[in-house]
């Protein structure tokens, strides 16, 4: 028997269709009217080991319903700030993926990001493997320059491997070649990696600032933020394997010794105060490797908190 509640539908997290944070779905990419537009990029053909990140967007969306209660904003008692209040978020669905066709799939992802930028919204792209950053950055070709801030276990600066130039080991190399990318800050890079010494030398030669997790902890978040050029437009690329696999096991290439949640949140909050964050991708969530679902929940939580801090920093009072 149905109940008639005066307050309307309860709309519990496990009820209904899983858009990001249960935000409105916009199918027509020419009719985006929002502050933030979330798009899925379920592509993982750029992986070199185990696949599964194609299911990342779906997993992150489902996990994000946990945080869908904050219709009037999300109050943070530590900061005494109500985040996300009045921020219009929509979900525009997924870019169309063509199996075995990297360039075609990337072109469709780029088209989605361009549509979001044309609408004046903040693009938030759910990967997918890290190769999806390549079309995301391509979409900024007609924008003012961006400084790319990467949170990751891996440098992703491979130029070419076995003829492959657009895999998940190459996005930062491809970004460094773009005239609209003014610089790179690469944080969390650590341990045994698929990038040879030449990759590190090439990255530094192009002005990249590379710090491991231990180096960041030794310096402190504030000192690391001071190393990032102030007042730039920032593009933020978060690889979930930048976090420690103890809290983010659901990824294709886990690497021990990673970040914890608050370290990354404080970095993002400080970056938002340092200059506008104009684009985000979060990649490499592979839900099948984490049956607890905590990796997808972490991804959804860090994204919603990042969006909240971005728009708080844009307000006249900085909150």
C-alpha cells in the first residue's frame, strides 16, 4: 500500500535511476544549463594490464547516491560552511564509446567536454582509464591556458610504447605538448613505475614539478601549494590510484604508499583558493576489484567535496 507523505517522496539513495548525486539528467548536450555538468567516459581500452575502468562511471554514480540528501547544501561543521548550496549540477550521461576504436571514442569524449564548456559549466568527467584525459585536455584548445594538476601514483609521461601514443601511460606527455597547457604539477608519483627515467627527464625538461607522497608529507600541503603557480586556471586530473590501495583497492594498477583522503581534500581546497579550477576528470575506478564499494564511494565523495570547495572559493566571501 502506498503512503502519502506530506513532505513528498523520500527519494532514498537506493530508489530511482543513478545519476551523479541524483542530479537531473540532461540528454540534449545543446541544452545544458548548469554550473556543473558530469559526463561519463567509460573507456578502458588504453589499459596495459587489467581492465575494468569502463564500469567506473556507473559505479561512481551509484556510490554518489549516498550523498544525495544534501538538496539544500552540505554543511561542514569544521569549516562552518554550507557547501554546494545553490550549485546546479546536471548529469549528461556518457560519451559514446566505440569498441576497439581509441581515436573515435576519444573524439566522442572531447565533443562532450566541448559541449559542457560551450554551456559555461564546469566539466567533471568520470573515467574510464587515464587515457580519457587526452580528449578532455584537447577540448580546452579554444580556452585560456590551463595548468594541469595531476594526483596519481604514476607519471603517465610515456611518449610511445609499441606504437601506442594514446594509452593510459601517456596523457601527461600529450598534455605537455599542447600550447594551452601552461605547466604541470604531478603529485603522488611513487615507487616502481611503468615510466622509464627518460620520462622523468622529459617531464622536468618541460617544466613539470614532480613530488612523491613522502615528499609532499615532508613539505606539507601549504608548501606544496606554494609551488603551484598562483592565479592560473587549473585543470585537475585525479587518478584513484593516487590514493593508497588500503582505501582505494578498486583500480587496475594499485600502488602502495599512496595518499589518504584528507591530504587530497586539503590539496584541492587550497588549489581552489589559489585560482579557478576549470575542469576535472577522475579516472581508473574499476569497481569489480573492490566488492565493498569503498573505492567508488571515495571517488564520489572527493568529487562532491571538490565541487563544493570550487564554488565556495568563487563566491564573494570565499565560501
